[in-house]
């Protein structure tokens, strides 16, 4: 028996709500400057997005830290998540720190409330593995993506033994935790009509912000795990993929009006 989208929604609402004050107090720009692990994470996104001037959809954006940062860098971001509480935190945080906010779209990624061919880039930054129907989410991404547009994915590797253990643990918590094999992810993208441009193994340095949630022993173990993972990418490395929707005749879509109605 699998975890449903509704169960995942309930779990994430409760989790994010319990951390609301911490998220609101976190200045994303300061975090990028003082947390090397987080800075590495956003740098990967910026490298993938380089030159994109049209709309970018961040699927499963959660509390939108990366979306907020990219917005300050001039990118046109639509931050999407099924969890309205997470998006509200981002909206309030942007207002608190006096920064421009991304557009917000409360919607299930497996049934995106956007028209066809509206965006030029779609991001799944550690989010696809939280979705009960990964194939459906990628199909929706391909639908809203303009011909010639690209998709960036950063997802856990299926044969990492640590991931297998965490998937079992999180199933009993009532949340979705998946991982993907290389062949499986290639097949999912192909079935969605997306062509793989590049596929690499990568492990980000540990985020200091996240480490503060752990006890001292867990912190040491986490640092050790990341160190080992970087040396054994073939087993522990996450899958970092760039895929493209083949060029064709684009359909018209007024994304500003669509997002304004959904926000």
C-alpha cells in the first residue's frame, strides 16, 4: 500500500507548520553567503538556468528558498507546491526582508494548474522523489514546457543503501520517499517525451543550516556520510539530470494571467 498525495500533503503541512518560525527568521541571502553547502546547491541551479530569460517553474518548491534567491537574481520564477503553508511562509518572508517574491502556484505537480507550453524551464530540485506518481509529474512538466525548453532534476540514487533505509522509515511516517536508478529515470523522461542532455553523479556539501537540527552525534555521522559519498559517487551520488523537450511549433499561453488567477 503506497502513500497518497493527500497523505503527503498532510505530512508536509504539519512538518512545515512546526518549523514556521525558523523558516520565517531565515534570511535566504545570508544563508547563501554563510552556508557553503546551500551555496553549492543554488550554484548548480544557476549554472543549469544560465541564459534563461523566460518563465521558470520550480516544482515542489517547498518554502521556496531557492526560488526566492533566483528571483533576486532576475529570473522569472513560478514557485509551485501542493503545500500552501510552505508557500505562505515564503510570501511572508519576502515581505519581512523587503525582497521581490516569486509568483506562487498552489497545485499538485501531478495536475499542474497551468496551460500548455507556458514556461521555458522546469526545476525538480530534490522534489520528484516526494511525488507518488513520478511519471505523471514529468508528463505534466513536459506539457507546460515550451518546445526546446529544459528540465533540471536533482534526485537520490536508488541503490544507495542509506536511501533504502530512509524510504522504509518515511513510509511509516506517512510521507513519500523514493529514489531512482539511472535506467529508470531515463525511461521516465523518455515516456514524458523528454530527451536527456546530460546525466551526472553529484553530492552537495552538507548544509550547516540543516545540521543545526541534529544532535552532536548525528552531526558527526552526517558529515562522515557526505565525505564518504563524495568519494564513492558510483554508489552514493545523487542523479543530476538535464533534459530537453524537442523543438516543435509552440502554442500560445499567457502565463502572467494564469499565475495571477492561481496565486
